[in-house]
C-alpha cells in the first residue's frame, strides 16, 4: 500500500486546514482503519484520529473537537480538517492504515504543517 499525504503548508492560527491522504496499491482492500498522526517538534509521533471502513471515528483525548477525520471510500482517501489550529500544532502530519490484525502499513513521507501568523 502506498500512502500519499497532501494539503500541508503555512496556515494562519485558527485555520482552516484540510489534509488529504490517498491510499493505493493492490493491498488497499486490506485496510480496515485509516488514521492521522503527527510529529511535533521534540515529541514522538502521536495519534490524532482514526476512521473505520464503516465510518466509525475515534479521536485522541487531546483533540477536544479541534480536528475532524472523514473518508471517501470510493477514492480510498481520508481527510483531516481543522478550523482551530494553534502554533503548537506545527509539525509533520502522516496517515496510515491498519489491517484487520491491527498491524500498520509502511509510513508515507508526511506533509509539513506550519501554523504561524
């Protein structure tokens, strides 16, 4: 499975932001759950949100409604949106998929998001 993130760049505090992650490859049907993660400076990679094939969503506790995950199953694409970005949200944002076993695929290159005025 190949994962390509896009939509990052320089964003004003408060957003808006919409990231896309397109999954492709012959094993794409093996993806049961898609998730967005991020690495902020000095911190390990952390989960932001996940979405299942059926559309069930889960969010990290720290998100507190600031990010929304969604998907387009026909396009094998998952999105991450925010309208309340803060400078501390600056970092590299990644997506990944989970198999039914819970194992994940190889990481993509991520997309840099810089929140600054």
